[in-house]
C-alpha cells in the first residue's frame, strides 16, 4: 500500500499538483488503506432539530451592505457523464438556447445593476471544463470584476485500482487515469490559488457557493444579511425533501459532540438507507448552497496547513465510466458541505424549494424546461405550482442527445402530478399532461397538441 501512495504522489508531483493537494490526498490514502469507509451510521446521529427558517427572516437595511461584501462561487467541474455528455453540464441549453452558464451570468449582472454592488462571480472548474466554459463566458465581457479572476481550477488526483490501491494505467486514454477530488477541494484551491487572499484584500468577507446546475440559488441580499448577522463561520441552506430527492444528502447532529454534519448516500450502509430516505426522520435535503466567512476560512486553513480533514468519500467506479468492463477503480472524494462539522458555531437555515432546482438527470431537465417554471427579472426561475410533479423517464431518455431527439419541445406539466414513461415514446410540440400519467412499455408517438390525462 505504501508503494501505491509513493507512485500516486510521484505522479501528482510530475503533473504539477500542489503540495497542499498532495498532503490531503496522502491523508485520505492512509485512511483508505487502513480500511476507513467514511460511513456514518444512523445510531451515531440525531435528526437536525429546529433551525432558522428564511420565511421568518425580516429584511434589514444592512442586507445590501453584507451583499456588497459577498462573492458568488459556482461549482462548475462536472461533465454530466451520467447524461452522456463529454463537456461541462453547465453548457446544456435550458431554455430559449440559453445554457446554465448564460443564466448564471445574467443573474449576477442583473443583481449588480439592481443593488449597485460589485458581486464577483467565481467559477470552480475542473481540468475537464475550464476551456469550453471560459470560451462560452467570453460573451459576457463585463462579468469579471477588476483585479479578480473569473475562475479557478480544482486539483486532480490519480484514480486508484481497487485491487491494490496503485494508480491505474489506461493507455487508451491517459486523461481517464485522473479525477477531480470532489468539491471539498474548493477550500484548499481558494488558498493555494491566492484568490482567498485577494478577495479579503479587496474587501470581501463572505462567500455563497452552489452548484452551477442549481439555478434556484440566485444572488440573495436577504440571505447575505442574515448570514452576516448570525456571526456564524459557516451555514448551509436546507429545504424540505420531496420524492425527487430523498436519496440526496442531509444534515444531522452527531451525538458525540452535537455538531452538525453532512451525510451523503455514499456514506450510508444499505441497512441504514431506510432511515436515510425517510423524510419523517430526516425531513430536509441538503441543497449544497453554502455560506462561509472568508476570514475564518483562511485562519483555519493556515492553522491546519491547508488540510481541513473533511470526511472521506470512497467512490467506486470503472476507469472508463462508459466501459463497465474496464478496471474497477476508487476515486477519493470529499464534499464541500461536510465542512459544516469543521467550524465551531456552524448553522443552517431552511429555505424554500425555489432555491433548490438541481439537474442531475434528464428527469429534472424536462421539469426545468417545462411551463412548471416561469423566468422573471434577473433570469430567476419561479415555480408556477405549489407541488412539483414527479417526472420519471426510462432508459431511452437517459442521454441528452436521445432526450432531445424524442422530446424536442417543452412539455406542459403545470397541471401534472406525475409523468412516468416506461417505453420508448416520442413527443410532438404542445403536449400537455394532466394528473398522473403513465406511458407504457409498448412505446409510440404522442402527436402535437395532445393532452394526456
């Protein structure tokens, strides 16, 4: 195992990976070799209990002042391989030819104009997504704030063979030998890049981070003001769970010390999944919308040599995600939301579902493209219904290219409760769904203007 770590660290140094990133990898490698799983048992945690609610927060004249000291950071390293993509998922068209990146840029520009703030936007790219995304953002020349970069690139680490924990070799495509270390890498990347120091020197104190596929996490002076007034070093936005996300991560309190922690599905045993997915026990989904104090973060990172010590996530895959016969590998990852357990006094706030619109599969994309959402000022989507319909599409719709071929026009889902498609169906334009609808395994075509009920 020691030989595997030596090979991995030498490979990282040869690729120019920073000493901090190598130290973090080595710490996780030691845990992996020792049999650490990163699992969080149900018996070790308690439900989160009462926390603040955004609906109870009263706006304050101080909100814009806090907003003016806030930087917006968007995680933009994902390729969307589960949807058959080879480029950044954020380049996907969402509506009227506008991508996630387009809509994020427009949200920030609109907020700057409305509140008269600088509001820097900073993307965390992976080595897979930087070039294409920066080319797309070139269409917004006023987006970068003077003296600050528009992006930073997270580190990379070797994928490890499952059998002996040595770096995998894949001559057919050597780029597949590497993987990003999960979005927990945001913290050391901010430090190592020098951007953390530059933000503080420029007068910024707070950061709001979210995924680039979550367009609901729009710039919010009210949340910025709330976070500043709490004096907390770190806060997570959580929201009531729906059937679409019961398998997503949730917060809980660790029984041993009462601290808030994040538990992901990958950290849950099969025996505990019935508790993990039960909204009566864990009623709130983690949105991965986070707030943190930049000064406190820098102090803690410096104190710990850049190693926050976030819980390990052991992700088992094949070296080529598209080839299940390729060698089995382990990707060592960490979640940025797990930092909530690092900071004394960290807190959480319950936000409406409107701030959590993740697109992990084509099911959510169909929903976001439909009339269930309206796009108001500042390109912020708002739901037109109280309860979102549940969309469940079969295998022929898993890839974006296949979805677009079968469903070239948005569906009308405002009056739907659920849409389940089990076969291979194609849809014309102007198709409406009312109530609960299931299309069977026989497949077929739904003509223009059809109402399904």
